[in-house]
């Protein structure tokens, strides 16, 4: 029976999938928008939203202990940006920090592509240039 099967495997081992999610999360935090396959974007969405919610809840209650957050992003610049910029951007938002925008198909293998972005990043970019 196939009860209790949750999540996608993406034809990878669990360690490869974990590394992929970590790298995609770092890229999304650093660049606010990335282009990837639709399946990877759908897998990344709950992962990054849980990270942002943890950081947001902990930062509003006091000093942040990184061991409490359990973050293994392996990138100090991304962690700093997550704690200073991204968490403050969504302090009043209860959830739904990301948006997936479907794009065309990839030329080589026809895989459906999509942009995954952090909501509100365009407002930040335009307000700095004015």
C-alpha cells in the first residue's frame, strides 16, 4: 500500500535532494528570484517558507540562536541576508512568502520551467533606485 507517501523524490538520493534544496534556498535568498524546473520549484516552496517562518518567529521574540533554527545553509552571506533583510520584509505577513510563475519549456529536454520568487522583492529594488 502507498499510504503516507509525502513529497517528491526527483529521482535522487535523499542526501542529493537535501543538498539541492539547500543550494536552491541559498540562491533564492541571495537573488530573490531564480529560474528552475517546475518540479524543483514546487519542492523548494515549503522548504523555504518553513525557514523564513522559523527565522521570523525567533527574531521577533529575541536574540536568535542559529542552533535553535537548525539552519544548515552553508553560506554565511545568505544567512546574514536571511536574518537582516528577508525576515524583516515579512514581519507582518502570516505566510505565503513565495510565488511560482510558470515559464516556457526547456529547449533540450522539454522540462517545464518556472520562476520562484520571494514576494515583495520588486518593491525593494525600485524604491532603492528612486
